[in-house]
C-alpha cells in the first residue's frame, strides 16, 4: 500500500493540498457569511485575513506541486518526493492555520509556513536542475 511510485507520491501530496485548498475556501465563505460581505473585503480585517490566507495558498501551491510531478518524471527517487512533499504540505497547513498570536507577537505558524515554503521552492529548483543536467 505504501510502496508508491514517484508520481503516486506526488499525487498523494497534491490530494492533501487540495483538501487544504477546500478547507481554506470554506473558511473564507464562512467568514463572508458571518460578516455579510458578499464581494471584496469592505476593509474588514477578518475578511481580509481570510481572503489573503486562501489566496496565498493559491499563489504558492501550484508550482511546488508541479515540481513534485516533474521530479518524478525526471527519475528522482521516491524518498525525495516524500521529503519535499511532507515539508511543503506541513508548511502550507502551518501557514493556513497558524495566524493566531498574542498581540504584538509574530504568528509562528505563519512564520514557519512561509520559511519552509520558501526553502522547498529553492530545494525543488535545485533538485530539478540537478536531474535535468546531471541525474
């Protein structure tokens, strides 16, 4: 059951991230219903935060997920797909749910989610270049 090919492993992380996209979209809709804001954010902080969390995911998720599949097509070992997939998925969940913090303090989930998303972007780029030119 867990003896996955590289592309099956990539599909696993795609599925987990699609679930997150659905949850973040649901939370945005829920915020719209509770605030009565049908379009835009109406300068409402809660609505702006919900929209940006959802949009940030939509902005940052597609290319790293595409990178997982591309690494699989280029012959990268499955364990690399899992390492990148686990770190990226945990980073996006941390970012998506980690916006609560005491007044004046940095939300740690957001910080670590952003940090590890950036590191995965760079690591995947380097791995892709490796498998294109060397591997």
